[in-house]
């Protein structure tokens, strides 16, 4: 998609390309690329800057650890390398954290999996778009969207992705089923394994999430 974009990534919120001068960084813990950790690549992007970070799978199926934090008003496309599905795994913290007003992350083709004591994805006062990815097998749950201490709401889009099997759940979510509903509050409650109004169920607090 958006093959016309010079850096190979687009801002899916408005359908525009990333700026042609955006950084393009490759990550491979096995070596041979710009960085060996996602954290290092994120830290190489200046606050307020834009970058495409291409993550390569680690040999023998190992996961990236270190729970990267994307903040500082950065706009980052976090993409899996072609024909690969790298995994980010959290332990004490969520597998990926997106924080602060103006921070936007587009994640495609990655897995956030195997966090032993935390979430797969935590979005605090920021924006995240998850496409063709897997957020599974995280003991603390799949995704948490919350406002920050300044009252900035979180915005999360999930498309064509598997976001269950977290906190002991089973099966997979077909996101199109949720999108097909005319009820804006309709969604999948992974805790009760039901499709329902998530506001009435208390899953979503409309005062904290936009």
C-alpha cells in the first residue's frame, strides 16, 4: 500500500506519505543493520521528528526485549521487514509504549507477544495505528489506551490484526466484525469473551479515551 511513498510508509490517519526526508532505520539484533535494538533506533529519532523503523526478525525465533518507549512528539512507522514477523516482548513494562501529545506510531506486521507481567501495547495520551499485527499471549492484557496526566486522550486504531489470547484468553478477533457494527461503542471484550457495548460494560471510560 502507498507504494508511491518514497520512504515506503504512509500516515494512515490522513492517507499522506511520510516526508521524503524522514529517517529510515533498520534494526536487527543479529547485526548488519543500523541498530541492534528497537530502543536504540527510537532514540536516534529527534523529538518531533519522523522516521521509518524497519525491524528484522531475530534468528532462531527470539524476541526483542527492552520494552521501547516512543514519546517526544515523534511520528514513527514501525514496520516488519518484508516477509518477516519480528516480536517485541515486555517483562516489567508493556512490549511497546507510546506516550505524550503529538506522538504517533504506525505499527505494521509486528507481534507484541509474551509479556510475562504486563500488556502488549500501552498508549498514554498519544496515537497508535496497529495494522496486520499480532498482540497475543501477554499476561497483563492486550492493549490499554489511557489519558496522560495533562488530560490528553489516547487514540488507537486496530485493523486486520489479532489481539486476543491475552491474559489467558483464546481464539482470534476478526476486526472487520467490530468495524461492521453501526454502534461506535461496540467491540470485543477479551475478559468475558463477548462482543458488546464496551462503554456500558465498563471496559472503556469515555472521559479518558478519545
